């Protein structure tokens, strides 16, 4: 599935609120990526989010960011950490 398809097809399953991205939320992201292979995350306008940091902490690949939405996917075998 291509990037655009992932953005269009996926429904958000994780929302980041005003508390930001806690360790508990990172664990939930890891669990969901394991189950679904790719997830969509949205966050509040008033929340500062570093998509690259969240992907790194979750051990996932950042597929892309549009506005206040990001898509993370399971890291592909053989891909090197950034």
C-alpha cells in the first residue's frame, strides 16, 4: 500500500491529547502497530508533537505527516535505524 492510500484508507486509532505522548501511549502505539501493521495518529491543535520522536520511541517507521495526522508502520525487515 502506498503512502497516499494509507492516509486515505486508515481511520485514526490513537489520539494524542493535551498531556502529550506518554510512555503508556507509546506502548499502545507499539501494540497497535504489531496488530495492524500501520496506524493513523491524530493530535490536538494545542499539542506539540514530534512525529519523528514518536516513531523512534515506538520502534516504527514514520510513513508521513499531514497537518495534525501521522501514519506509522511496522519497520520493514532490513531497514536501518535513522
